[in-house]
C-alpha cells in the first residue's frame, strides 16, 4: 500500500463508551464526550504533538520499560538529519555527530536515559583520550552529548536535572590533561609553495595561486562559479554562497585584486553556473600532457580516451572525475605534488616506475614510519595558504584588515562599520594584487 504522507489519525466515536477517540502509534487515546469542544481541543493537541514529533507517536517511558539512552540517540538522530542540512544536503556535522554518539551508545546505550551522569560522560571522555583524540575534538564531542540531552529536555524525553548535571563538566584545558594537544596551523613559506607549483596540474596550480592572493578558504575556491563574481569595479568581489556562517545571517565577500583577476579570468569564460575549477578538466590536461610525452607507438597500449569509453570497455567503466573539487581532493593533489617536489632520501624514496602500493610493500615497518614522518614534515595543506596571506596582511595593514580579508568580523558589526570594512578589503586587494 502507498504511504499516506499527508493524512492524520482520525477523530472517531467509541460506541461502547460514547467517547471521542484517536489512535496514534497503535494506542487508543480517549478524548472526552464525543462531539464536545473539550474532546476537539484534546484531539487538536494530540495531533499537534504527533506532527511536531515527525508523524510519530510520542515515546512514553513506563516503570517496566524506561526510556533508554539508545532510544534518545535514535530520536535525536532523526532530528539531526533534518536540522543539519544546507542547500538540501547534509552538513559535515552529521558525520561528526555519528562519531561522537557512537561511543555513548556502545558504553551506555542500554541504561535509562535519566541515569546518565557527569561521571559517565567523563568515562567516555577518558576513552577518547586513550584513543589519541585531540583536545579540541574531545571537548567538541563532549559538547555534542550535552546538546543531545538539552534537546531531549526540550522534547520532554529526559529530566532537566540530567542536562543541568552534565553542564557541570567543564572542557579539558590545554596543558592540564593527558589529551593530545592540537597542532597549530602554521603559514607555509612562499618559497615552498613556489617549489611545489611545477608539480601540480595547471588547474590546481591556479587554485593555489588564487587562494594565496585572496586568503580564501579551500572550500570557497573549490565552489567558485563565474556567476558568484561581481566584476563591475576595479576590485572584483566574490560573494560566497553557502559559507560556514551563512545560517547566522552573515555575508562573506572575497576581494579579488589585479593579480588574482589575471589568474581567474580564463576560468570565467564558461557557463555562469558551472564550477571554475574542474577535476575532469584537470584529468584531460594531464592525459594530454602524458600523451604528448608518450614514446610507445599508438598501436601498442591504450589509445587516448579508451579508459572512459563505455562502449568499448567491458564491465563498469572507471569512475569519472567530478565536475568540481572537494576540499579533500584539493588537499590530496597538493600532498602528492609535495612528494614529487621534495623527494624522500634513500632507501625510503619511491622509484620512478614504482606504484605507491608497491613502494610501501618493500619498506620495513621502521622505514615506513620514517617515510610517513618525512611526508608529514614536507607536506603542506591548502588552509596554510590562508594563514600565510593573513599573516602578511596583518603585518602590512593591521589586524582589522586581516579580519576583513579572512572573513572573521563579528556579528555585532554595524552596517556603517561593515562598509568601512569593505573599503579596507578593496584597498588591501589593490595593494597585494
């Protein structure tokens, strides 16, 4: 049978008792004399609660079956999948929340929700410390458990005293715990960036140049479209859609000066609603460059384009590149370029004709650990470009200008102050290019 998404339980007459009744979640609820205003009011109340609960019957705990922690988690998860969405897609909070609640369910999923206590929260926190989670991650995930109980109180699923008790658990402090400290994101030196650029595809190299000049976040570079760029002034303005603080009614503008305009201009000559930086275009460029350097005759080996030819390839063809970069893919491209730019010393260096998998298989455990440490020391991440630009702007123009360029102004800023910030941003963009 089809699911009736718009129907609600009916107001009915119970003939034996002559009372009004409604059945919600398989349970009959008597409302008072049939046809009376009181019964109508009670019916409206129960239906409102039913709809507010996502067309589910309110969960009622009994003495023989108390409301368990795992049931609270399940109810909150249904709420979170609806609440944490942006532009019709789940936000990153969903995957992070799943990790935070996994430990809670494993440790205390079977106990009554009202029996959860500060000591139990600390036990979960200690397990995160033992697993090597960083201090900020532990504090954030502990806050998510507290938020779970706060939501449970608002839905009348748990006692308010439990949430009040959990708020007494303060976050871990730096230097006063065994939790691993977070590594500070340091700026990347410009000479290091310059040595890496030749080992990137032309598209990713331009993404790096543009991010370095503008101080944008990696995700803002990856999602850039021609329609988002206002080119009416001498300084272009990139109005970011779907940025991380959009739900707080904040705007995010990235100022694009002359040098950055020169980098970006070729990528604006396309449909206004397509992404400027495309992995599929980067893959095409890489294939063409490798084909130009090819020494094997065309009669031997794969012909150009055969890998993605669905008519000639048996079975499922290889997965095609996406139409825009994900931040993780952007970071991996830079990491691989760093490995090529800063070759590891022998005997842990990769041979020219060796695959990554074969390379790791021939190394001993000690050599593999040495290689991984070498890569951590030599690689840099896209977000470090933002710190590099922010550091330079602060030195030359002051902390206020750095806040504008990096998009760190507070919500309390007035419209007049925001306009002053915008002009400061344009001034900086003109000067740094």
